[in-house]
C-alpha cells in the first residue's frame, strides 16, 4: 500500500505537513496499521466503545481519541469501520 498523507488527517502533528513545515518528522517512518480507536471521554467497558480503523502507527489526537494496537480483552461488541482514511471523523 502506498503511503498517503490523508492518514495524517486529525493527527496533532498534521500541522507540519506543508503548513508549519515541509513535512511531519514522523511521516517517513510511519507505517500503516489496523488500530482500535476509542473516543477520549468514552468508558472503555461501554459496548461498542472501540472502532477498528486503518491509520499510521504514529497517529495521535489527544483530547479527541486514543488508539490501541490490539483490541483490549474487555472490549464488548466493537464496531467495525470501513477501511478508509477516516481517522479524524
């Protein structure tokens, strides 16, 4: 899969992709991965709290959502999301 900066959308460091600098310092080493997102103020034991997304391993959005590399064992009824560049939704 070719790297696409659309995976940077919503990331705190996306500012550095052509706006504040020429490129985010994490972009060159970024790897695409399936991760599990949870909204910042959602209880992790709540049914459907986690959403499966495809994003970069360096993606971070404190105050919006967090990512887990693996679905936690306590997750109940995780929602599935289409594999699309939708990390900021």
